[in-house]
C-alpha cells in the first residue's frame, strides 16, 4: 500500500459539472499544478509547498490532506462526498458476467 494515500478522499469541484476525487498526495499536487496561473495566490503557494513537503516525508500525509481540503474550503470548491459513487452504479450490460 502506498504510504502517501489519504485515509479519506477529498472532493473538489474542477468545473461546473465535474468533481475531482483527490485520494493521495500525487493527486493533490497534480490538482494544484494544474491550477490556473492567474488564480494562484499565497494560499495556493502555501498549499502546494505543504503537499510537496508531505510527499517528500518532511510532514505527515495527514497534513497534506488537511492542506488540500482547506484550500478547497477557502476557494469554495470543496464538495462533500458524492452521494453516488461510481462503484455503486449497476452496469446495464451485466458487469462483464457470462451467462451459464
């Protein structure tokens, strides 16, 4: 198991209809690196620095998760866990099972 995985995912709104699941420090760093340059500020910089420090082992993973969650809160993009998870949706095709 990857030691850089969060105990619980963080959900951030990426666009109007798209919610991104952040499950580990790599996801958090990717999300922050993709953040538009024009919208970067001291909050973004501090969050990114914290996530990199956690990734490098200088801070606990929980601190990185707390940082990206706090970033989402401050930016108004933090979303509660979606009510329906992808694994809860039943496939109409039978989910790959073969008939006997």
